[in-house]
């Protein structure tokens, strides 16, 4: 069910929306982040990190699948499963301790590991609409 929809017109607005999300995340919040390459998933994630009061730089953990940040208001687990070969790699990194722990999980490309997602999570989909401009983004929040 869609619970929120917003539109942004530059990267800063997407960052600020991510920050607001980060500020209201609770222990155990799991977010699936979906959208094409270059749509702004990392920008959004950097906002979430700031909202969690994380000061170290956050980038795409493309080659590591999981990046952990322990210094913020809550532990933050940033997954990017774009290059996952086998779903067993998720077991190897101990995803269950993250998904069912006290921190906040954000999973880029979670659609690739859909069967591992918990019963309840938020799916945030970022999309472009070139008719509305190159920097326009539509951001939809669904409660699953
Ligand atoms: P992804 O992680 O989805 O591959 P990035 O966050 O790395 O994408 O890159 C998004 C790019 O799009 C950045 O260069 C950013 O400056 C640009 N951009 C332009 N408009 C927006 C917007 N409204 N929201 C987010 N990023 C935007
Ligand atoms: Mg990225």
C-alpha cells in the first residue's frame, strides 16, 4: 500500500527527504530501495545516514554487499545486492542479524532478494520522468 509520495527537482531535495526518513527510523526498520542506476539511490541513502546522525561518508557498497555504520543514533546496515551471485551470499554476511536486529537496514535492489525480505518493510521507489525535466524524481513509499 502506498503511504507517501513526493517529488524532487534536484539532488539536495532527495537528500533532504532521505534525512527526514532517517530521523524517523526506529530499531528494526527495514527499507527496500528500488530504482534504475543513476536515479538517486545513493543520494537518498546519504540523507538517511545523516538523519541517523552518521557523520562518516556513505557511498555505494557495490563490491561489498554490506556496509555497516555503528556510530549513529542506531546501527545502520547498508546493503547493495545488485551484484549478488547467489542468494547464499546473504547468509554468509549474516543478513538475518541485521534484518531482525535493533538497527536500520536499507537494501538497494532488494527486488533481487525478495524471498529473504522480512514480513514487514518499506519499499521506496525512485523514478525519473524526463517530460518533467532531467533532475525530476518521483519518490514513492509503500508499506509491505
Ligand atoms: P544510484 O545510486 O541510484 O545509482 P546516485 O545517487 O549515485 O544514483 O546518482 C544520482 C545522480 O543523479 C547524482 O549525480 C545526482 O546529483 C543526480 N540527480 C539529479 N537530480 C536528482 C534528484 N532529484 N534526486 C537525486 N539525484 C539527482
Ligand atoms: Mg548507488
